[in-house]
C-alpha cells in the first residue's frame, strides 16, 4: 500500500512510498484511509525538527489527523464495517505513570508516551491502516469528509475541558472569549465557544481570504487590530491563544478581566527572545487571580466530546474549513503553505 513517509531528524525526506500492508491483530480494526489533515506538527517533522521513527525502523508513516472507513472489525466490537472513524493519536507510556494508568495519557508525566505519526508509532497517512478498536472513535456518518476535523477538534475539546476545570475552582459564569489566531485550532475553539453560548471574538492578521466570513457565519466577531487595544475593550473572561507567537502569548496574559483564564495551545519555535516586564506581568496575574494553562493532545473522553461537537455543528461550515484537498501522489504540495489555506487535507482515495 501507499503511505506518506519521512525520516525523522532529517530534512527533505518526505515521500509517497510503498510500504507493507497492515496486518490487523485480534483487537484491531482494518480501516480504509479516506483523508488526512495536515498541521504545523507535520511540517516540523518534515523539516527534521521533531518526530521519532518507530524503534528498529528508520522511517515514520506521517499523519495524526485521520479519517477512514472500517473495512474489517473484530467480532463483538461496537464499531461496525462501513463506520466512519478517526484514530486517537497518543498511547500511554509503558510504565505507566499515574496519569496514563488513569486513561489520561494526554497528561503523561514521564514523557514516554508514544504518538501515531509523531513519536515512535506509524501514523495514519496511508491508504489503509489498523487501529486498536479501543483507540478508534466513530463519527456521525453525515459528517462525511468533514470528519477529518476530528483530531484538531479533540485538541480544542480538551482545552475547553481544562478551562472549565480551572474556572470551576470558584464561581464561574464566563461570557466573553477571545481566540487569537483563525487557523483550524482557533476556528474550532471558536466553534466550541459558540456552542457554549459565549460571546466569541477572533483576532487574526489577515483581512482577506475565507477567515472573516467563516467567523461571521459562526455568529462570532472577527478582529484584526492590535491585541492590547482589543483586550482593553473586551476584557475577555477567557483567552484561547492559538498562534504560539511570543508577543501575542505575553499580551494575552494581560488582557483578561479579573479571574481571567488564558489557555495556550500554540506550539511555538523556541529561541526567540522578547523584553518582558516580569514584575508587571506577575503583579497583574496575582492581583486578578488569573490562571494561565498550557494544553496539548487529547484523551478518549475529549475525542468523544469532539465527535459530539462536530455532529451538532453546521456540516457545511465545517466543510468550508477544508480549503484545499491534495491527492496522495502530490503529497508534497499539501505541506507547502499557500495564501487562503485553513485546513489542507491529503486525499487518500485519490492517487
Ligand atoms: C497533535 C497532538 C500532539 C502534539 C505534540 C499536535 O499537533 O495534535 O496530538 O500531542 O502535536 O506531539
């Protein structure tokens, strides 16, 4: 079968390769790959800056944003042949640490977790793949191709779950959320914000392309002015930072109202330095009882929350997030950034 492969730690090794067909174990689903979403982590792996091949193998099958249709299911499983499914990314560490032992592998404490398509296990970027039935989540059949948004939605479902838990440490009735960055994570975080009945605002630098309309059609407000000024006006209860841009991350910490929560979701590049008024920042966070948290990955509960959120969303809107579809044979193009991109998807059915 055909798969998108890389040699982690090296540059320019992205290829569409012939690899051995998957051999399902007794607990595995055999799945026909339909589509694969592309994200910044994949680009980082391709550039040689991140990613680990499975032990004893020099290549890694790329891809963690999966969508497939079940071809074969183990007897007695809740998932049936023909179901639309997405696979969970992370697997618990082998020790396991306390968090992994409790199914919270997204919160792994010893860093020895593995991740499909990222860290030591082959990913979902192939024309067929297997997945342990316990790590597959069924999707509303009506979602069709928009089901490829499952994994990024699981990441924002986790972020919202964390925000709720932090907020509920005292009286909590948030009204306004500001999302920085109108990429797929920002837009999906905004979608979940609207589903919670919040007044949602999104800040991004672009003024053209599909983003302003996507935000408006969500019933949210699009902004492109500076964060400081916008923050002063909005005094948001919650900020979801989805750019990873250093200046925005720092500003986000100061723009919330009292008891503000800033949830950081952007994985940034280290090594960039900025001047910070550390005393001023600390003073503000302390005097306002603000909370700052980082959030990454998602466990099974978050995948199920994501499946629900996607099922009740406007499927037409979700499909518009998919701004470009690239056939597997031209995989390289999918990983190149182009103006107007929101979510780029590799079509695993079309070679
Ligand atoms: C994925 C997460 C993963 C993280 C770090 C992100 O792109 O969505 O599932 O944990 O990269 O590897």
